[in-house]
């Protein structure tokens, strides 16, 4: 009975993370089922008593949960720290707006907040920078338009001149937002001048954006759009799973070490 309860807890946790990371996946049961089967087979071939196996399993599950909690707390601290370093008054040659998943024909609230922040920066700027809207078309979306195209229409309706909008509609994730947009910026690059770039994204998205920009060697400024409270915590948790996915090989090593150490305590 205890084993079934622990197995159920594991399945629920995997299901929550899986559904949030792949929220529009049609077959989440496959990933959950595979993990459950692996755990059960491991028990059958482990050749140890049920009590010892439950002890190892409980310790392993608890230690992994503490590890994930630690990662989440670090992420929240980084988000809070980054908020103090952005939104300062500054001039730029480019405003790069990070895309966000669009599932309907309307711009979702999180993406709208990024665009509103961009409009605010554009109108407050003396030199009127170019705005790069980045985002491809989600294959599960009800709209035939790309994220960038919907963002462009939003800006045009807000009175932003068309000649100040650059559309990048191939990117499907944060890394591609940065990479493909940098190609658009590169044609303005010269030895004498270096374009000043401000990346506009949501408050919860800042840590991952800064991390990826640093890996790519970008030296840019940032501006954050405030996310409404009702959407912020779900968005933060999905962002947390994205950070885990980006470092999935490291996470796999940590899980492997945790499993081996847990078993060594009870075998």
C-alpha cells in the first residue's frame, strides 16, 4: 500500500511537470507510464526486501524534491534580483521583443504586457529605435499567423510606424529569438558603431533570457514587463521546468547519483 502511494505521488509530480512543460501535448500518458513501469521493473529485479526498497525510494524522492525546491528558490531569487537592474531610463537603437506562445487569433495577456512595455519605451525614446518582434507560428495555434505577425499588428494598432518594425518569424524558443534577431541586427553593425539593444520580456522570463544571452555572448540591456498576478505563478512554474529542461543532462546526472546513493543506504 505504501509503495502504491509513493508511486502515485511520483506519477502526479511527473504529470504536473510534463503537462506544464508540454501543455499542449496530446499523449502525456506515455512519459508517465514509462517512468512508472521503470520503477516497478527496477523493484522486481533489485532483489531486496520491500521495506528496504521503500526506504530507498522514499529517501530518493524526498532528496530530489528538496533539490528541485532549491533550484526553484534560486530562480525566484534571480528574478527578484534582476528586477532591480532593469527598466532604468536608457536609449537604444533596437528594442527586441521576445515572443510568447499564441494559441488563438488574439495576442495573449503575457505577450500584450511585453508589447505595451515596448510601446512605452518607444514613445519615451528620443531617437525612436527599431522594434524587432520575434516569434514563429505555433503548429497547435488556431491562428494561421506567426507570433511576430500578430505582434506587428498589435504595434501598428498602437500607432507605431511600420518602418520602425522588423519582423522575425522563424524563432520557436528563447534561444532562437535571440539568435535569429541578432542576424537582423547584424546588417546594421559596423566597426565604428555598435547597436544598442534592449531586450523586452516578462519579469519571470528575465533569468533564462539573460542566461541564454550571456551564453551567446550578447552584451545588451533589459526591460521587464510586469505579469499580472493571476498568470505569474503558473508562468513561473513553467519557466522553472524550462530551466530544468535546458540543463536536462545535468539533471539526469543528479537523478542518477541520487538513485545510486539512496540504494547504497538501504542495500
